[in-house]
């Protein structure tokens, strides 16, 4: 008779440990490790595991048909860009984002265009809204189509029944945290329920070839709500981001089994729906005829897409002992480091000035490639001298004042040249190309300030720290 022994398994990620622990060493969840009974067989093999004849024999990889996993365009160009060309039949895509960012609007548009461009049906299942509410949104956004089917249902068994009746090629579930698996214990949105619903929908997609789009909620920290296994079950994980004060929305690829996971798609959310933004660089630039002190233009890489952005700086005299430092759209700690290097290495003294730094158009610029642009924008504001028109500035600034290389420099310069910029200030080591731009290589921050003809502040002598 086979003996039984106890093992300890995490209910969130199924990770097994030899003894009970309060925190799962794999997913980090607290209080999820439970004791379960497992049979221990003999003869060197686990009990209950016998060899079985497979239903499908293993085949050489060269004989596997790769056309089965070819992506099919959704009709939404920016979403297809992130997905790697479109949705693969039988795949499961998880789209997460904060409430009100536009997830339902985007997926309703996907369901409409999917049915409009091919003679196939799409089924939109909502468990958070009534059918009338979704119909009002469809009327407002122009997403009404005879092959788009709508069901307001939260019971998973009923949803599977709708799938058998409608037989769609695209299924949208809004959202996975509000669906209920009736044969599984637990509350709606709990770990057990979310895992069971996601597993059932994934099995449906693999068995029937239906493409499934799932809407996922996020926690206060911005992570996807539910067990960590939810992200492992699906094929693609997308993050839908956006500021409530701006119409700009971005879809970022977090995981993609069928393509690159570093793409980003840009959208604009309007009252009449959501629209693709194929050229988002213009949204982050303030077009003016002449240069203004305190502004500098740089090129950021958001995934594989170069985006031209404008950085603004402002300095104001103050009498308070601790001058103010205000940052918007930039990394505060990064800006503080640039200010320290600017004063120590660039001889731009800001000890008695309030400093403000921001981006234009609501863009978040967090990469180190914008350090040199931030430094020159603040130096330009302090000296009240504008940078030469048509300049784009790229480079990471180190604590020693050196200007370091950045990734994707050639693609950044190509995007700047496409938008009409004529001169670039870059780190040394750029490979010569056939670009028509005039390129200046700088090795340190002081030489960059000198090349941009930004004179030293008028009160530098008064603020200079005496030598001891």
C-alpha cells in the first residue's frame, strides 16, 4: 500500500516547499502555503504516474506547420504594432490598466473592426456593465455591427454556452476578475476564482482556436490584480497607460510569446472613441518660430519607437534658505543629480534659485539619455540665452561631468532629422552615416555648455565657494 506524505504548496503559484513557511519563496505571497497530502510510490517512480499512449505523436520540428500561428490584423494599427502584427488564433491576450483609462472602449473597437473587415463573428462579454450601457458606448463610438454579439453575463458556464451558440472567432471578456466559475469555491475576484476562470478560457482558446481578449484590473501599486499565475497562463500581457489630464493613451507590451515585448502603441481618447496616433512625436513638441530660453529638445526611446520630446527648465531667484525643486514628467532623483553635476562640473550656480523642470504634452521622460537636455535647458534658463534653433540634444551625464553614450543613437537622430532638426549634440563615438544633420560630439558637460554658447550666470562670482 502506498504511503502518504505531506507536502506544502502555495495556492497562488503552485510552488512546492519541503516545510511550511509564512511567505512563498517564489511569488512572495504571505499565508498562501498550505499542507496537502501526496502519495509516495516505490520503484523510483511517483505513484499514479504510468506511461500512456499519446493521442498525437511527437513530430520533427521541421514538419510543424508555422502558418497556424500567423497573426491576423485586428484593424487597429497601433494595437497590431504592439501585438507583432495582430492576434494569433487560439491565443489569450490580457489587457490591464487603471479604471477609466479606456480599456473597454479600445476592445469594443477591436471587436467592431474584427467583424467589419472579415466575414466572422466577434462576441463581447461584459460582467461589469449592462448590455444597454455597452450599446450606448457603441453608438457613441460607431462600433455597432451586425456580426458583433453582446452578452452581459458573469457566469462562466453561461459564457461558454454563448460561445457554442454564436461560434465567434474573437471573444472579449470584460473583465476576468468579475467572472464566476460556479463549480469552484471562493469569492469573485479571489485567487482561486481568477485562476479557474483564466484556465478555462485558456483551454477554450487552445481547443477551439478562438482568440480571447481579457480585461484585467490593477492594484494600487499598478500590478495586475489576482494570482501571479494569471500572467503565466496567457500568451500576451499588455499594459494600458494614460493620464486622466491628457487624452494620450499608450499600450505597452509586457509579455508576448509571438513577438517582441518592447513595443508601444499610441492612442488618443476622445468623446467619440479612441483613435490611433501613428506619429506621436508632434504631441510632445511645442511648435514655435523662434527659440526660447529654458527649452531643449531630445529624443526618447519608448520600446523600439523614438519619440521627440521637449524639456523645459526655469530658474527663479529666492531668498528662502532651502530653494524649491519642482519636477513634472521627469525622475525627481535624476533631476536632482543633474543639478548637482551642473553646479559642480558645469559651474552653473543654483544655490539661491528655485528650479523647475518639466516635459511638454504630458510625456514621462525617465531614461538617462535626457540628462544632457535637462542640464542645458536649466543652464539656458539661468543664463537667459536660448539654445540655437534646430538643435536636438542626447546624452547621459555622469557624476564626473562626462557625457556617456546612449542606446539607439542612430534611430534617435533619424527621427529628429525626419522632423526637421538640423544639428545634434551627442556623446562621442557615433559612427558616421549619410545623415544630413550636423553632428557635434561633446565629451563633458562644460564643453556642451560652451558649444551651445551659454554664458555663465551673472551671479556666479558671488555664489562661488571660496577655496580653503
